[in-house]
C-alpha cells in the first residue's frame, strides 16, 4: 500500500455512510476528507463522475460505494476476530 486510503465523502449521505462503515468494519486505517457541496469539480476531475464517495486506494481512484466495498473485499476479504468481537460486544461498528 502506498499510504493510507483517502475517502472523499459527504457527511450526510447513505451511500457515503456505506463506504465509511465498510472501512471501519474491515479495520482499515484511512483518512476521511469531508467535502462541501462544491465537491462536483473535484469529483469530476478525479473520476469523471460528479458523485461521492470516492476512495483513493493503492494508486486507484474508485467512485461509488458498491465499487468501493468490492475493492475493500479484494484488499481484505476477512474481518479479523478482534474487530468482529468488538462489533458484537458493542452492537455497533467501532471507530478506528
């Protein structure tokens, strides 16, 4: 990995929340960048699409929460037992 994954997201969105939850569930250290409504030019520049979330992962730029989750599954297909136990104990996904 070239550095921690960077997630461009919009805080109030179910699609963005899916990507954040997946990163947390997998226990993948990452950087979150919440973009304002002026994100459209940045997203277009990075992906050719005017939508968030966007994940920068190992030199790839991945748009769309479903595609992000697929990439995270390929990167780390198994959730560690410690992360699973944390989630079971608290009933929610713990923050990294």
